[in-house]
C-alpha cells in the first residue's frame, strides 16, 4: 500500500483508521474522503481531504486518478439502525457505493478493504462459536447489504483478480468519534453517561450478549489483513474476528468496579433489541488467527480501564477550554 484512499473517513472507524494509516504511511499518502459538508478538524488539515458521495462514480474515479491510489479502505455506509429507518437509501449507499469502488479498483488495479459485520448473520446462524463458513440469512437490510457485499467482493476477486479483503467486525468501542447509528452503540454511550451523569438508561436488555472489540484492535486488524501475504489467505470476504463478548449487565459491572456509584436502568427499544437478538453472541475467529495471525490486545477489563481514562481526560480538556473561553 503506497497511496491509500479512505471512504467514510469522518465516521467512527474512519477518523482513527485515517490517523493510523497517516502515521504509518505518511500523511500525504492517505487521502481521506467524507460525505459531511463541514469538516474543519485534523482530518482535513493534516493530509489530503476530498468531499465525496460514494454513489458518484466519476468523482470517485477522479480522486483515484488524481492521487494515483493503489488501495481503497471502503468504510462509507449506513449502519444497522439507520438502515432499518431508511432501507432504500441504505441499499443505494451500501451497494451502489461498493460496486463503484469495486469497478474503479478493477480498472485501476487497486486493493480493496471492505468491512462486513456480525450483522451479516441471522437468527438461523449458530449463535455461539459462529463458524467462519456458515448459514447467512440476515433479516435486516443492513445485514443483507453486508452479505451481498461479501459476495460481490469475492466475485471481483475470482472473476477479475481484484485484491479484495474483508473483516466481519463485531460492535466497536471507541472514544474519538461517536458511533453512527448501530445496534451496539450502547457500549460507547454508557461510558459518557457513566462519567457525566453516573447513570445510563440502556436500550438493550440486560442479558443481551454480543461480540465486541476496542477500536485500536479493529484498526490494527484491518491494516494487518491488508498487509498479509495473499498466498496465505484461503478466505477473503470476510473473516470473523472478535476480542470479547459481554452483556450490558456485565459491562456495567466492570464500569462499577471503577465508578462504584454508577447505576443502569433498562428501557428496551424493540427495533434495536430485535436486531441484536438476530446476531451471534460469539464468533469463532480461528480462520483469521490461522491465515494472517489475528490476535486481539484488549479484553473487557483493559478496554473499560482505557475508555474511562481517555474520556475523563477529554471531558476535562473540554471543561478547561470552556473555562478559558469564558
Ligand atoms: P459511521 O456511521 O460512523 O461512518 C460511516 C461514514 O460513511 C460516515 O462518515 C458518513 O458520513 C459516511 N457516508 C454515509 N453516506 C455516504 C455517502 N453516500 N457517501 C460517502 N460517505 C457516506 O460508521 P463506522 O462505524 O465508521 O463504520 C464504517 C464501516 O464499518 C461500515 O461499513 C460499517 O458497516 C462497518 N462496521 C462498523 C461497526 C461498528 O461497530 N462501528 C461494526 C461492524 C461493521
């Protein structure tokens, strides 16, 4: 990877992935693209930044040509909860955006990273130790676009030799950019609520167990997979990966070890609960371990400790800035 394009660079994954890629490959070699009109943060100031709607194939093509990109991390998407609210728009962005990326990758010989999700599984999939190769009949529009995306990426690899690679991410937990409307967003929101209000009202049931991962592991996995020796990859789209698997109740208990006054209540949102109930509780990620050496660094305890430290520091900085401004 010498010249990299990131779509959806302003999102929860994109902000941290772009920063890590720029640190590793040089800021000038990582072109961030975003759909949001107003971007005045580090992303636009530190390296190249272009406005892009991924449905606009000619604009995407122009950026790839202008910057001579050889790799595309395609993150632009609508997530599970938003996609259920706007299914036609989600189909348009998730599928037409991906086919544009794959066609341009075919003509310009780019490698493509495509993030799939635990949402690519459905209620008939084995829910525990979910195998790498198994039944995938998701019941959400988001999940349907993820399975279709996995298949399309494999198609472009087998038919045209495009170097496509992907991961089935679990719920991702981070503290730089807020999540964009997923079913696992509670696992981020709970930290901000714990620090600001000592209380969180959770939209999933207390015993809803799901796979999760800290963002630094998610970013490291994407880069490690894209750098892996192609000859070692038997699977491509997409590898199961996980780092931890917990319920809201277990996460709250871990937070309470450090913030004993923290309390949780539960007001279950039926839409998000139904989505969560259709997803696996724990994936088997042995194929990723065997084929390209996947290994998570953060477990539940380490993740909670780091989240609380990072958010406390950033909240103090915000309060300090407010004080100076006044
Ligand atoms: P996010 O919602 O935070 O970011 C998505 C980005 O896509 C946003 O910056 C948004 O502006 C952009 N976007 C939306 N419509 C666009 C369009 N028409 N053209 C260009 N950009 C557009 O999502 P994220 O959490 O960063 O997820 C990135 C990818 O990872 C997605 O494909 C998502 O399905 C996948 N994923 C995320 C998680 C998670 O927990 N965050 C888990 C599994 C898979």
